[in-house]
C-alpha cells in the first residue's frame, strides 16, 4: 500500500482548486518516466480520482526512446498493482538524435523537447484533453533563474496553459518541493528510474551544467535563509509589471507625457 502524506495531498489539492487543472470528464495523459516526481504525481492523481467530487480518467504513458537494453516492465507492474492504466509509447528518438543533436552540445533541453513532442502526439492520437507533467516548484524556480541568467528573459513554468495542438498542459505538483517527492519515494521504498535512463548519457554530449550550477546556487541561498523558497513563491504571485523596463507592460496612466 502506497502512502501519500496529508501535506502532499493538501498542496496538490489546493493547486488543483486554485488553477482548475483537472475537472469533470477530463481525460488526462500523465508523463511517467518512473522517477520520483512522476511517481508522486501518479499516486496523487490516483488518490484524487478516489476522493474528488468529480469524475476524470487518467493514463500513465512512458516514452520509450528506442535505445538498446531499454525495459520498463517494472513500471508496468507497479501500475497494474495499484490499478493505474499504463502504456509504453515506442519512438525512434534515440536513432533520430544521432543525426540531429550536435556533438558536445547540451542534451537536456533537446531530449526534453523530443519527449514532450512524443507525449503530445500520443495525447492527440488518443483523445486526451490534458497532459500532466511532474514538474515541482524547485523546477520552476531553477527555470526562472536559468532563463534570467542565460537567456535574458523572465520566465518560469505555468501551472496550466493551452498547447498549440489544442489540449492543456498541466503541472499538479508545481507548488510542491522536490524534497517532498524524494521523501514520498523513499518512505514507500519505491524503485525509481533516474538519470541512468537518459539517452544523453550514451552520447558524446555535455552534461547540463547550467541547471546543476543553478540548483547548487539555490541550495546555498536556502542554507543561509530557510524561507527563501517561500519568499520566491510569494513573489511569483505578486508581480509588479510597471517596475520593469518593458514599457508595453506598463499601465498607460503610469506613462509620463
């Protein structure tokens, strides 16, 4: 029996209510890599399915890259044991990457885009109206600072948005901390898949140093101020557009004549 803490369920339930992520009649595809985050997401949605005052359906979908020695039997067995529908989607992502990813380039964003595209295709072909991903708040904060420091933009991860293909992408764990997902997996003794399943480790490409450096920097800040992530979360909900240099976002009354 998998136990999901009341604190995790409370945060995820509040996030769902706040942003209306899952509603009556939704058909949700859940991206299931087998890592701690997607496992947390699956079991939160299973609990929600049992107890929410509305009906919805979800299926866990694992992307198979087409690499030698790639097996997901234990993920399928886990889902069967807990009454979760699970499909493995065969792709040729690994084969395609041999010709399209440059040697010594960073692989993280490349395979993320390819995996996301495969999930979108599966969702579109099988009539899902929502795609759920296991991004948590640490992911959102890291992405925010990476975009600022490396891309010159102020951008993070939305809890819900409509994709160009017509369905909505949702992130039910977006207000949950990474350590809560790790504790969930550890406390339940769940077998997880980590970086060893990434195709990039079989290629001559760079490790994603920018994200690792950003994560380490944020860990240092949190060591000095235990409430830093609480303050960042509060700031994400209190944005003053008219204090930045993008005048297209100013209120017209604030523009001096």
